[in-house]
């Protein structure tokens, strides 16, 4: 299981615009995520051991902060020709099985993932109420096999700072996970294996 770090997009970057289908075929756009104290965009997928490792805690964390007004969306951008288990039908099954309370979108073109400079799953991007990047990085220090607790402490701390109108956390560690499965010839320039 090779680990790929997130790219650590520059803080203050505006949230890229997107319009993608969710697992039920409904289109969700970045415009639907405005008007809140913050928005969490997560790049995840169905099969990744790093995502599976944090998924239960992630669902709890999201519910907690949705109740405080944070809007949340998850996006899968993996190439389904090489990873068919990451396709929309399986995404719908996972969303229902795990109790997702947020839209789970499919980025077939991979253009949205490129716009965010997403590199791995999971990859987290927290934007403030003005749509500017406030936090990007890991959920916590836990990884499959390292025996550290899955508690979401880094992501929770960042959201708490945002909701308290405090500055962005000074220390932001890259997320770590499986690389996004780019279609052959579609790898972004920022992505290095």
C-alpha cells in the first residue's frame, strides 16, 4: 500500500467551481455550498484502505459539524476502467451502508480533482464562508497499521478555529493516502508518483 501525500494547495485559494452528479444522479455544484460558515470538500473513494480506516469517525465528525452549519461534500475521481469498485453504483451502496449525510459526487472527467490539486484519498479541503481555503491536510495522525487513534483531531481543530473566527492553524500536515487513480494520459502536472 503506497502512500501519497496531499499537495498542500496554497491557503487563501478560492474554492474551484464544479458541478457533479451525486450517487442518485442529482447535480450538486459549488454554488450549492455557499452561504455557510464553511465548506468541507473531501476527496475519497470506495476501496482505499486509508479511507476505510477513517470512514466511521469521518461520518461522526461530519454529522457533528453539519449541525453547526458546515456544508460538506465528498468527491470520488478515480478512473473506473482500472478501479471499477469506485464507480457510481458502488458509491451509492457505500453511502447508504455508512450513513453518509453529505452528497457523494463522481468526478468522471477528473477535472474537479485537478482544479483542487487533489492527490490522494482521503484529501481534505476546508473553505471559509468567503470560499477561501482555510485548511488542507490530514484528518489526524492515524494510518492503517500505526495503532494511533482515529479521532479526527487535526480536522476538528481546524473546523473549530474556523467556527470561532480564529486564524487558520499554523501547522497543517499533509494528508496521506492512496493516490487518485488518474486515467492514463490524464495525470495532472502537479502529480508525481
